[in-house]
C-alpha cells in the first residue's frame, strides 16, 4: 500500500510533492476512519499536494521554502488557508490555539484536515455532504467543490487498483 501511495501522489500531482512522507495520509485515515482515498482526493484538490501551499483571501501562493511561507503568513490576516489540506487559520487554527506556522507541518495539517472532515461528515450525515461542508457553507461553492473532489477520488481509486 505504501509504495502504491507514493506512486499515486506522484502521478496525481504531476510534480514533486515535497519532503513529507505519504504516511501522513494513512495515519490520518487510521486516526479518523476517513478513507485514505478521500483524504488524498481532498488534499489533491485543495493544494495539489503542496505542503507549503497558502491562500490569502483568495490569492494562492506556492512558496519555495518554509522561510518564504512563514514570511507570507506573518503578513496575512485571519483569512488564510494553509498547507496540504488548506486549513483555514481564522476559523480552525485560532479555535485550536495553533499558530499559522504550526499548520505548515504536514503531519499536523493532514491530521487536522481529516479531523475537520470527520466532523463535517458527522454533522452532515454523509460522506459527500461532509466533503461539501469541509469547503464551504454555500451551496453553489459546495457543488463545484464536490465535483472536483469526486473526480480526484475516482482517479485515486483507479490508480490504487493498478
């Protein structure tokens, strides 16, 4: 499974996916019960598996180093999405007492993303409604997002079967 996961990340991203271990996804899945394929699909849509991906109020950044990422985060406000799972710091990070910089850690980011997704699934009552809620409370944005995650999820399933 581990080798398949490494290959899958490489094939989905189409680029180098950073210096983190694919174990972050399997561990998050084990801790939350969220299928690893779904966590991978969400991360693929959210960040393209870029551990330092940052979105500040709708503007995306792909910092080339942790230093550059932290520089951007220091100058951002509360509306910033961070890391592999694009955790919104203003909504989740502050509530959990985490710094913006801490959310750059791939282990913490994916686990927290999976926990948020787990919460959304529990609140909504279904996997796909949970995926929608993970992204937004607004119907139109939810539909577009779920379609993207569904397409990525299907690709994950096909790649893992090979």
